[in-house]
C-alpha cells in the first residue's frame, strides 16, 4: 500500500509569530508534510509583508497547496495576504473557526494571532484546518464572487 502524499504547506510570520511558526512547523514535518518556510527567521523586529507576499504568491501559483501564517494579532498579515486575488486568508483563534473557514470559505491560508492564542490551541486549530474538506455547493458560488 502506498503512503498518501501530503500537501506542501507554505508558512510565514513576523517576529511576533516566529516561535509559534517553529512549533507548528515541527508538528507538520513530524506528520510528514513538506513545509516551505518563507520567514522570518528570528525574533528580530521585522515587517510582516516582506514574508507574507512571497508566501501568498507560492499558494496562488500552486507551489504550495495551502498556507499557515501568523503575526502578533494576525491582522496585519491577513490584510497583506488578502491583497492577492487568489488568496482567501482566514484569521482563526479556535478549531471551530478553522473548520468553518475551510468548509465554507475554502480558506487557502490559515492565519493565527500568535500573541493571543495558546500554543496548544494553535496546534489543534492547524490540525482541524488541514483535516477539514471544503463543502463546495453553494459555498463554491460565494467564494467565486470574492475576487474584485
Ligand atoms: C508587531 O509588533 C505587531 O504589530 C504585528 O505582529 C502584528 O500584530 C500586526 O498586525
């Protein structure tokens, strides 16, 4: 029996999300996901768009199937990611939100508020996000109307 190929996940954060990004990356690689880490690479103060744009482009192009992003609040990085037409980045702080973000919105990037979420809750939120399928149907029509 062949082992299922897990999707490649793009990750990005600023300094505020750096530690959480590493925790999530360790969990994902431990499960067998391939992770492309677009930075940042330390806790030195930096600007989230410098890492969000390359990550968004990789998800838009299909180089990464999905993305996981974080900054302190999750807001700045969400705003940046969602400037890309092909990105549906959803800020989620609980597994239930991540489940609905995938089921209803087919969010292709999960965003976490690193300074406002318990790391264990963040890990669970990532697992639920990755394990939940898009429902399609009426939601397909709605998400088709999002790009401007
Ligand atoms: C960094 O201090 C903080 O502003 C950033 O991580 C984020 O919360 C911005 O939206």
